[in-house]
C-alpha cells in the first residue's frame, strides 16, 4: 500500500474528514455564513487530532515489523503452531516488499508441510528419535523464523543483486535454506510413514496367522 493510501485509510484521517463534513453540512443549511470553509478546516484539524489521540497519528511510512522470536518450551504442538502462525503473518505482511511472490508461496507451502507433519506425528504409532524430534521442533520454532528474519534485514536490491561469499545472492541462498528445510521435513514424514507401514504389515501378518485359512490335509 502506498504512503498516501495509508494516510487516507487511517482512522484519524477519517475522523477529521467526518468532522469537516459536518461543518460543511451546517454551512449548507445556512448556519455558519461566510465562516464555513475556514471552520471546516479547523473541524478537520480537530477531528484529526482527536482521532490521533484515540487511534494514533496517521503515517505515510510502512508499518514497522516485529522480528519473529519464539521460545521452545511447553507443549510441542502449541509452540510449533505459534511459530508457524507468526511466519505466515509476517510473510503475508511482506514488509518492504522484500519477499517475491514465488518465494512467499514457497514459505507458505513449507508452513503447510510442517503443519501436516504435526498432524501426522499426532496420529502416528511411530516415534522420532531425540535428534529428529529436536530437528522437527526447531525447524518451526527457530530455523525457519530466524532464516526469514535475517533475510528480511537485507535491503531488497542488495538481496537480489549482490553476491555473497558463497558466490550466490542472499535470495538464492535463502531459497537453498528453504530447500534444505523442505527436504528434512519430507524425511521426517517418510520416517513416520515407514514406521506406520511396518506396524501395519506386522499386524496384518499376525491376523493372517491367527485367522487365515489353513491348508486341509
């Protein structure tokens, strides 16, 4: 949204416009005489000031964004859910238009995959190792948010044109980080699915041994 649109849509500006409109309506009815236009300007100023006191002063500057920071504590589902929700909101807000649309879509898809992993984890009869559990939690709570925070701190022009020490731009490097996280999430999901499949196979073999048809001599 452009600066002037942010000013126009600000509640304080609308409060001032309503006050000025009220004054102009009184002038149209003949109550204010020749002083109507000047009083309308004063009315706008008074309404703007009152609105600013209530809702904050309108600005043409883009809203500041708050860096993502989450604690790895408490219930894993809740902690990971809060972090993923924060990543989604920040990606949708896209401060400074630093995140190109394809990259934003990729971040959103990774969040969806992580949420799917959480659902799978809850349903699964399998178990992740302590190391894999650590990775699953920290991909959502720290690895992804911190990578996004760091990327957003880089000016857009620099991020897309300047080569870093690895010979890649910051945007390309961030895309590589996302690829690594995507691969790890897929591996975790496959691990749980493989364990569930093995458990299903063992149970099927047990039922077959117990209730399957026996050869009749």
